[in-house]
């Protein structure tokens, strides 16, 4: 695909983190001229969070100015997921920005899907880039994704994700591989130097899941596999989406560098004792849900390792998160999906 004829829809789901979104859009404003893109943001945190986000984006240090373009049309059943939409534009470039306020917390999958349903019917956009709000992509990140997709005929492509800006080591290369004997996902390339030589063919052969922090999906792939599965709400929606996209090819763009703080909206910190109750609960529940859907022969193994993971929180002196993991595991066994009942995100 020729970059000068390409336009991408960038989808970002936020939850009461306006400064993260502001920094993300500021980074996007420094992106390469091509491919062109527009930005679609879903604020899941309610009316107050929506108003604060809009103020932050157009404030003195904000990357946006007020815009006038109407948002893409959507079927009535879909548009009911958003009660208000604000229109902006990135300063200094021909990029439209739409911010939608969700009627309730739709989760990562639901917030993403609200905009997918609006973007997909319009042939103006050739693909979507689902991007975490606490990321700050380097200028050529999107360009590298589109080029790898085109050159390798890949329907879904991931980036080199690093823990923070100017970090010299990798958090993951594109995403994860499936570990059958542990019934879980393992990061690819974790801890490697960012610019170390890579065996692209080997990495793409190992890829089972493109990280939800940066997922580029072509229109052709999206039209075939459909939107994210909202039963996951948060966690493993990227793994499920990737499984469905495998027939279109999963790819890796090494030069697409995306610094990602991680866990600023849902509390999924890397230290066990610091993780939020919700993130622990959903990771435990959704692992079992994912395994049952795609690797059913490993369900018992997933349950066993789920128990072990729950016990690890006791060793980390976090009885509250042990409780969250145990409750999530029981919910997964019962087949519960969607927004958690307690919902203390």
C-alpha cells in the first residue's frame, strides 16, 4: 500500500487519565507526514472525566485545537454507546481528533469497538491502530507498522514496546507467544536491547498475541474477524483478537518503537503487591476464559497454574490480591464474562 494514499484511524481508550492522553497525542503530532491518520478517543470515565480530557487537550499545553468536522456516521444501535462527541484537530497537521464520552465504562474492548463500528463502514480509513493512552509512539512508529503489513502481507502487526521514553531495553517485541505447558502467554524479547539485531522470521513464527498496547489491523483483516470480544472487558481481548487474525498473518515491525508506561489506568503494575484488585481479578478470570475458548485441552492446566498464581500473592504479602485472583479464578470456572459485578476500577 502506498503511504501517500493511506489513511489510518487511531483508536485510544482512556479512563480518567487526561495527562496520559495529552502526552500520547503530543507524541502523535510529531509523527511522520505519511501515512495520514485521524484519532478517535473513547473516554470511559464519565461526564466529568470527558470534560476534563477535552479541557486538557485544548488547554495552553494541549496538542489540539477546536475542530468542526462531524464524526463518522454509525448505526443507531452502536452510537448509543456514546452520549457526547467533541471535535478537535491536532495542531500543525491535517489530523482530525474525535473524543467520545461513553454512556458507561465499556472496558477496553467495548471502548475500542464503539469507534471501530464508526470507522469500518467508511472506506476513507485503510486500517486501525489501537493504541494505549499511556504510550508515546516515536515519529516513525505508524509508518513502520503500515510498511511491514504491506511488505509481509500481514493483517495484524505489533510494535517494539519499551517500558518508557528513552528506555534502552525491550518490554516485548510485538507481543507474546503461547506456552502450552504453563497455559499462559510469555513476552517475546523481554529485556533485550532495543536496537539489537532481530530474527524477524523467527519472531513472527512465534507470535500468538499482538500486544494490546499497539495493534495495527488492516481493513481487510478487520472486516473478516470483526471487532474485539467484549466478554473480556479488560485483559486477553488482544489475545483473542490475535487468534482470530492469525489466518491473515501476525507481523512485527521492529522500527515501530512505542514507549508504554503500562498500568496507569487499571493499576496493572509489574510488582504484585501494587496491582489493583480489578486487574488481578480480570487477569485470573480471563486467562481461564481465553484458554477455554482457544486451547480447551489445557483448561485443567490453566486452573492449576491459576491457583499457583493466586498463592504467589500471599508470598508477596498481598492477601487482598490473593482474594482477587481466587475470586477471578472461580468466576472463570463459572464462565462469567463481561463487566465485573463489583467493578471498582
